[in-house]
């Protein structure tokens, strides 16, 4: 089975459209949370993912926009964007975000946004943070998001956990127990502003990909909708 792994689309419709256009044929599309927040087009992104039958889990931004939960923990610009999204989305759209699961298992792969200890909030940036989640998992493959950094975290046969950043074209056969973070479609933070995603082949492993998109078009749309300029500018540099 082939699956497109997407995360942290963050209402960036132009980036999502570019990624969907770049995808080879896949059997499923999995999204590890933060479909909304930060960007200009939350309704359109939700509709497009629904039209493509994507399977979504909840991110902290999804939950904050849906219910207000955790909004007080956001930095001021993230909170401002989330409050705008609350205004822009309809009650039915917010209800569908509120109903997203915190964790899920699809075809023997565990999906979540942050970690298994704290699905909405914990950042798995390094091996120390990855280790408890790898230990908690009953599946050999896991997928997360939240950090906006494409990476692999693997438990070696001797029990050590290693972390590795993933660049465009990097592959892994997934022999070890592994957490895959495909990076962020809509707001990458590893200094490569191209949209990040990954292709999981359950027979063959994972390959990480980057796709260029019209960043200026997203920025124009963000300015038109009154989003904070810090959020507009960071897209061009990928931070
Ligand atoms: Zn995010």
C-alpha cells in the first residue's frame, strides 16, 4: 500500500494543491494534524482534504480553533490567527475539527500530532523525546507532525534511539521501529521553504519529498485576510 504522509498544512491551500499535484498515485492520504491555524484558507483546505478522502488526526491548532482548548498557551500571533479562523469557519467545520481523533491506527501504523504521551502538545524534536513514544507504541511504524521538521526517530536493536533530520530525496527502508515526521506542508521551519511531505510504501519504506509552490500567492492571500505579518514573512525563509 502507498500512502501520502502530510502534516501541518496550516490552511495553506496553494502549498497543499502543489503537493497533491506532485503526488504519485497513492491508496490513502494521512494528515497528522494542524490542518488549520496560521494560514489564509482553512475552509478550502478542509474541503479539499475531505474531497480527497484524507484521513485526519487532531493537532493543537485544530483543537484550539474548534473548541478554544489550549488557546491560552499559544504565542500572540498564533492566537490571533486561530481567532480569525474561528470567525471564518462555520459551526459544522469546527464540529468536524472537534471530532478528530487524538491518535489512530491505520493499516498497522500509529498516527498522532505531537507524541503518544501528549498527542496534541509534546514536541518530538530529538531522541530523548522520541524514546517514550517508541516504547509506548504497539506498532512498529508511527507518524507524527507538530515540529514542522522532517525527521526519522528509530529504536535500534540494542534499544538505543537515534534521530535524523530528513532532506528531499532521503529514504529509509523502515527495518527498525520508527517514527516518521514528514515535515510541514504549509509552514516548514527547517530553512527550506518548499512544502514538505513523505511517501510511505508499506512494502518498501519511506521517501521524503519537497515541493516548490507559489509562496508569494499565499503571502498575498494572508495579507488580504489580515493575518499577522510575522506569519506572512516566515513562509519565504522556511522558519
Ligand atoms: Zn503546526
